[in-house]
C-alpha cells in the first residue's frame, strides 16, 4: 500500500509518468475513475504530430516522444506506424503557406518535401484531385490506434513493470504522501502526480483557476472499415489545419488563408473546425475535428458540426466509404499560454495538465522530463522556468 509514486489518472499523461518512474525501478500505482481509461487519450486521432509543434524545445520534445512511442509499441506489442503526414493544398494561398514553411526555419528538424499532385497520388489514394495544387509531405509523424495503445500500455506496465492499476477508484482527496478514494480507503507514496485531464475541477481547483486552464470539446467520427488493401498512407491534413497549429504561424501567407475562410465560411471559425483524417488499425478512418470552449460547451453533440466537417473533408478527400459508424466527443484541458503546466500543489504533489490537442505528441517525453528532474532538485527550478 506504500509506493514511490502514485499517479491519479490513467490517460497518456498519467501513463507517461508511471512508465518513466517504473523504468527507474520505482514502485508505482495508477488510479483511475473508470473501469478503463475513457478520457481524451482514447478519443483522439492517434496522431503523433511533431509537424504541429513550434520548432525549438517543443518540437524536440515531440521528437523524443516519437522515440518513446516506438520503444513502447515494440515493448507492449501494439502497432506504432511510421505513416508520416500530408498537408493538402486545394487553394493557391494554402500552397504558398506550405512553400514558406518548407523553406524556413519553421520546418527545422522535420524531413519534409513539397509534393506535386502526381506525387500525392503515389502517397495516398485519398486526395481529392479536383482543385489539388500540391502538398507538403512529412516523414516524421506516427500513428497509433488510441484505445489499443492505451490499454496495451497499461497491460505492459502492469505485467512488465509491476505497476499496480486501481481502476474504478476515484481519488477524492490528495495530501502530501497520501491519496484517499471515494470509499475512504487510503494509499501512501513518496510522491504523487495528478494527471486528471478534463476532470481538473475535482482536485485542487484553485491551481487550475490560477493557470486559467480552459476546457475544450471536440467532435469526432469514424467511418466503416475501408475495403481490404486500401491504405490511407500518411495522415491527411487540410488547408484549414494551417490555421490551427502554431508551427505555421510565421508563414506570411497564412493571413490570407485565415481571411478567406473567415469571409467565405464563418461557420467553420464559429465551431473551430479544421479537418484531418487518420486510419485506425481495423481500416476505419478517424475524422475530425471541432473546438468549442468553456461556456460554449453543450453536453450534447451538434449534428451541424458533423455535417460541416464531412462537407470540408469531402472537398479534400475521396475515399471508398464515408459511411459513419461512430460519433463521439472528447474533452481536453488546455493551458491558455503554454504547451502544458506543472504545479507543486503540496510538497511532493504535482499537478501536470493542460496539453490541449498535443498530449499524445508531447506527454511521454514531458513526463519523462518531470520524473528525471524530480530526482534532482537542482533541476526543479529549471522545469518551472521552462514550462
Ligand atoms: C478528439 C481529440 C482528438 C485529439 N487528437 C490528438 C492527436 O491526434 N494527437 C495528439 O497529440 N493529441 C490529441 N489530442 C489531445 C490528447 O488526446 C490529450 O492531450 C491527452 O489525451 C490528455 O491526456 P490526459 O492523460 O491529460 O487526459 P485523459 O486521457 O482525459 O486522462 C485523464 C484520466 O484521469 C482520470 N481521472 C480524472 N479524475 C480522477 C480522479 N479524481 N481519480 C481517478 N482518476 C481520475 C480520468 O478517468 C481519465 O482516465 C486529442 C484530444 C481529443 C479530445
């Protein structure tokens, strides 16, 4: 009942901390509300997405996460595919952004190539050729199927590192050295990490208020399995996506792209829609997404958003079946100014949260850095300064 590390939250952030500590030989326990992880970490595209991270320390962290995903996939026995990504340009201004990106330091560290429509047809059968101007192919991005990845990581940590998983165990109180579950049972630890994602109001709400953490809701869809042998190839992203990721923000032509969409399709900005697609291990396409924040979030999903996303996807993609078999939404916590935050809310109790739409891409490496720096108090201030 006593551990070196207790982790509250069995999503990718919690699992990342559990793995890093277990690799050091620490005894670790993970607690989750539900009978299995059901949060953002199993509801996403499964895109490990360095191309969306700003060049510099944040992209470096994504590269380190990439290595860790490959290591974890091999160890835990689930597919981590080196699929890469393809941003499609169906408009001149989108192509200009991709050209500017490829030619600038914004692409530092990435293995990118501007590609013609002919080359795109070799890379994927899914690009809609109508109006296609070109694209940007990156070889760096990875693909996992999120529910498979998360359950495989948990099973591997339990079997391979003796991490103790306590599912169906909501933690209602955390003090230095001790967590208490809703049934009153307690467990003790030298250190505690709280990685409770979108449930951030429930423990130390004052810390999250101080960070001005935002809640974001995203709607997603899944198609039927595409025909056997049909492979998407790289993840597909659209001109709309260029508005979303900060890595493109220094491209001079981005303003024209944003202005065009704002003028021609204000409904897309209203719901924060940009469209992307990845392929799950069973051949289905994972499609999304939209972004609604805080007070705009309704508990029920909007059919209008799904229709708009399909409309935009069909402008850029042509796939054998668009039959939608699953619809869901995910919630994540997003820091308004940083890629995430770490706050020591009690001695030896850390809250780690706020990764927004980048947790799958960043959390494994970030968790590793937290655990490594926790060992070394001289590094601790540095961690606070960096993030
Ligand atoms: C639709 C969608 C698409 C996305 N696509 C991508 C993508 O392709 N690439 C990418 O990099 N990122 C993506 N993201 C972002 C990424 O999924 C998140 O940043 C990441 O999953 C957050 O992980 P987490 O562990 O903080 O949260 P979660 O996965 O939500 O985990 C938190 C866990 O804590 C548990 N919990 C909460 N409170 C308690 C408590 N008191 N006691 C016990 N357990 C508790 C919950 O049950 C939950 O399992 C996407 C997110 C969404 C929603």
